[in-house]
């Protein structure tokens, strides 16, 4: 069983430690004590919480798509030349960067502060696990 300390679980959720503690107090998520007496959250419980929470967030634009990895966020940067652009977004705690044509940036009206959804459909996804010292 993977146990995550409150601060680590809060970072994974993109919230403050205090917010996570309030959710635990409200019964939205459960916590236990580790052998040292510190509050920890079970990794499986955290995964279920994240899955349930993701279903509650609607995409701001209703559309059909086969991409299942969708990140709603705010455009934080646009760098363009006459042909290509780099669009940077902040989606919760994640930074997402997309390269696209400058024409597409203009057609989508992407500017710093725009609300957008990054849809990711990859043929290769690399999954890494933390070392034991990073988990806690």
C-alpha cells in the first residue's frame, strides 16, 4: 500500500495542505496515521478521489472527441513566428505546452488569459515511479 503524507497528496491534487485537511475533516477523503504518527493518505483512496473528481468537472466546450486526456486550463504564454507558435497553458498544477501553426492560434483566438482545453492523444506514454524517498 502506498501512503502519501498530507503535503505530498496536496501537491498531487493541486491544493494546499489546509484544503486537503479540510476535505479529510469533511469526510471527502480518509487519512490514517503512519508508524511515526503522521497523517497519511492511502494511494488507492487518492486515486479514487481523483477519478471521481475528474468526472465532476465539465469541459467548457461540448464536443465529441476520441481523446480522453483532456486538461482544462488558462493560456499563460504564446510565442509566435510567421509560421509556428508555442502555446503554454497551466492546467491545475500542470504545465502543458503545444506547438501549432500561427494560423491556428489566430483562428482559435488564443491569447494569454484565454480558457482552453488541451487534448492529448499519444501513441506512447512513459510511466515512471518515484523512489521510496519521494513517495512520503
